[in-house]
C-alpha cells in the first residue's frame, strides 16, 4: 500500500493505492496537514509514501513531521530529464515544477497521442506533450482566484467578487469573474492551437479550478481528477516493478 501526496500552493491532495486499486483520496488545507498522520495510521498496510511538493520547504517539513508517527519518510519526486516514456525539454529540466512533471507522466499513461496537460490550481499550467513523449514546453499563469485577488488588492474600486460567468457582463462582480475565466480558457484554447492539427490531439484538464472551466472550452478535452496523484501512482508502480 502506498500513500501519494500532491502538495500544492493551496491544498495538499492525497491518495492511497494498493496495486491497481485506489483505497482512498482527499484534499487538506495546509493548516490541516497533521491529518496526514491520521490518514497514514488508518492504513496499517502502508509501506511507502511518494509525493510532489511545490509549496516550499516549510510545507515539506510539516508533512514529514505529520508522518513521523508511522515511521515512513516521504520520498519526494523531482523533475528529471526523462522518466516513464516522457522526455523533459525544459532548458533546465530540474526547474520544472514537480507537479507539472508528474502530471505529464500521468497524462502519458492515459493518452498516447498529442496532449495539452492543464492543471488549474493556484496557478494554471498548460503544457504540451507530443505523441513522441516529448514535453515540448508550457505556460504558467495565475489561476482564476489569484487573478481575482490581484484585482481586489491593487485597485481602489474592485472587490474580491463572487460574480457569475456571462458573455457580456453588466455589473462589476460578473465582469471580474468573466474576465478572469475568459483569460484561463483563452490561454488554454490558444495553446491547443499548437497541437490541434495532430491526430488524436486532446486536452486533459485537472486541478481544483477545473470544474468552472469545463463549460467554456471549445476544444476536445477530458476531465481527469487529481492527475498529479495519478502520475505519482505511475511513478510508484514503476519503482515497485524495478
Ligand atoms: N475546498 C476548496 N478549497 C480551496 N480551493 C478550492 C476548493 N475547492 C475548489 N477549489 C479551487 O481549487 C483551486 C486550488 O486547486 P488545487 O488543484 O488544489 O491547487 P494547488 O495544487 O495549487 O494547491 C482554488 O484556487 C479554487 O479555485
Ligand atoms: C507553476 C507552479 C507554481 C504550480 O503550482 P500549483 O498551482 O500547483 O500550486 C509550480 O509547478 C512551480 O512552482 N513550478 C516551478 C517553476 C516551473 O514549473 O517552471
Ligand atoms: K497548478
């Protein structure tokens, strides 16, 4: 049994696998990190803990402390030049966020053709994975919530608004939400143009902010919940087979 951990800048997602089966899955706020110890303790067959962390050393230390009681140290996966059939073409492969890298490994296992791997979390990342397995590059933009926060924090008249998405907004709250969501969807659709002509090209959409993007996307896509955890499962099973 393996505990998988995806520590992002907003939340810590976790999953437990036994062989091919998913035993449990959930998400915690950073302040709830201690609950990881209870989750681990509730799975007595646990042998390994494998994760990604892009939330900084303090979060890594808090996760390790939460898991000290079960006596298993988390193994952190980092981006590398090549793994599980994916080649990392970043100028400096180690600079790529571990969550982006592992999501690409998960995407490769799910879809053999050209693919746009989108993770809509605190930041939104939109990454191009070729049919050859080459990660050709990708973009980072603030996620929708972060965009809304930036407007609220840097203008006199704009609140952190709970508006609705509409085509032609006629109030401030709807204008903000619709603007930020169009920026997300527009970035994804523009990146998709680079692979749209390729056979079987598809967008895989993951992350906590994925649901609100679905209705906007005018491209072939599949929602894949917790793609980073799915990629971690691929990595952990490959390690186990080695
Ligand atoms: N319960 C929740 N708590 C926090 N954010 C949530 C929640 N449900 C959905 N979200 C959305 O998910 C985003 C965070 O997604 P997530 O994939 O967990 O990000 P990260 O990997 O950066 O931690 C938030 O910006 C928000 O839009
Ligand atoms: C882009 C990210 C901030 C996304 O983090 P998240 O929104 O998942 O919390 C993270 O993958 C990161 O810190 N990347 C390092 C820089 C890079 O990928 O180029
Ligand atoms: K993200």
